[in-house]
């Protein structure tokens, strides 16, 4: 089927904004031209792509399916353009990484510093998102590299370039509020206490919920947040027992203790992931060489 690229381009901007007027503004064409392009595309594909009403525009199931294919293609084109433009200045293009705030703060900063000192002319862009969301960004071609916790339900094994390190998650509490320092308790007993953990959009939450399900237990956290640092702060003031990766513990955590559990907490990994269907930039390759790799 021979369909002009411009029709798909118009579709992408309407589908991304869910607004014909906004797409018109971004594309610098009239709203009637946008509407006509969408009608032409729908006619050639033989099915409606949008549900139009006076108040809003929604994608049909066919439109949703098409967007899943068009969005990565548009990002790939934009990625290629950016690499060509950047290479004219620096020779290697920009470095675009996706990672959670925890991974950025406790792992990536020294490597970003090394990279910046070695390649000061290469722009660095970091998109802050959960490990689960970073995989989506990688699939869509919006980032060059994701540094994520693993296991990750959305991460295909073929995407993993390097295993960077292993770590263990821990339950931590303030002994002034929880008299458990000299005890070893089971997961079932732990449910009697207020649990503080990351929200459901994180791999850490996914990991702990699955672990409790393996022991036929339903985990009902007292507080769910998007920041490990805030979880540590709340554990310090006695609001509950926080579940965090051990690499987040530092001098500020010294007044807290690790709650010993009868069941073993399996170790996890931190991995560097790329989209194997997309070309690897020179900048990404250079950054990967700075990162540790374990077998």
C-alpha cells in the first residue's frame, strides 16, 4: 500500500496531542488541511482512526494500534536527524539516558561526570522515569540507553547489554519506634507492621509484591511513594518499615537498622539496556565502556 509519509506525520501529531488544532499549530498548516489528511488516510486504510466529538478527540482501536507502530518510526527519524546535526558539532552526537532518580543519584552520577570530563562537547540528556517506563522509552526510540533494575517485566533479555552490579533490597526501621533489632521475623509477621515502599509503577514494588505472592501472602503497604529517599526519611521518623535497595543507605541512614527476615530476599541486578533494532550512537558506545560489567 503506497501511502504518503506526510499523512502518517499528520496522524502522529493529531494522535499525540489528541487535538486537530494543536497538530495544525505544530505542523504550521491549516486545521482544514489536517482534517483532510486524516480523512484521506482513513479512506486509504479503510477504517476510522479517530472518534471525533465537539469536546475531544479519541483514538479508535485501529488508531491506537497504528500509533504503536508510527511513534517509534517518528522517533527513529528524529533520532537520525539529531545525530546528523549533533555530529556536525561534536562528531558523536548527544548521549540520551533514561533512568530512575534513585539510579541516577546513587549509581550514574560518577560515570556521567567521567563522561563529561572526557567528552565535554557532547551534550548529555537524562530522562528521569521509573525502570518500567524507561523500557517503553527505549522501545519507542526516545532514549539511547536505559539503566534499569532487573528483573523488569517489560524488559526483553535481548535488550540487556551489560549487567552492571548486583544488589539486595532491605527492610529498614528506626529502633526507637520498632523493637525488632534483635529479632528475625517472617514475611507474615512483617505484615503486622506498616510497610513503606515504592509505588506500583516501579520494578521494586513489582519485585516485592511477587515475592510475597510466592509465599501466598498479600502485601498491603501503608504508604506508597515514588522516592526511596523519602521512604528512608519516613522510616527515620517512625512512620513504618521501609523497603529500599541497600545501595541507597548512607551516613544519613545510620540511625536505622536492617530488619532481619526469616525468608531470604533474592538479589537483583542493575543493567544497561539498549534497543537492538536501532543503531547505537558513538556517544552511547563510549559511555557503555565507562560502566562496569559483571558476568
